[in-house]
């Protein structure tokens, strides 16, 4: 498998992890501002940074793969 394909896979994984980490926090903040937001905060603190790292690694791998092609 080529490096650019791995990059695309990591970009998709990073986007998914960022969505899992940030969407519940945004929904809880906008729709239910008075409710306890413990689970969305934990998701944003544990899953979102990993998604950001995966996204950056994927962009880097995709860029190197595109240059090598």
C-alpha cells in the first residue's frame, strides 16, 4: 500500500476522532447549557487530541506520498 493511501486513511481516522470528541461538546453547549457536561468534556479531552495528531500525521504522510509520486 502506498504512503498516500495511508495518509488518506489517517486523515479519515483523525477527522472521525475529532468529530467524536468535539461534536458532543458543541451539542451539549448549545442545546443543553444547564446540564452536566462531564462525558462530552472527557471525550474532548481524551479523543480529540488523538484525532488531531492522527490528522496531522495523515496530512504529512499524504504530502510525502504526493511528492514521491
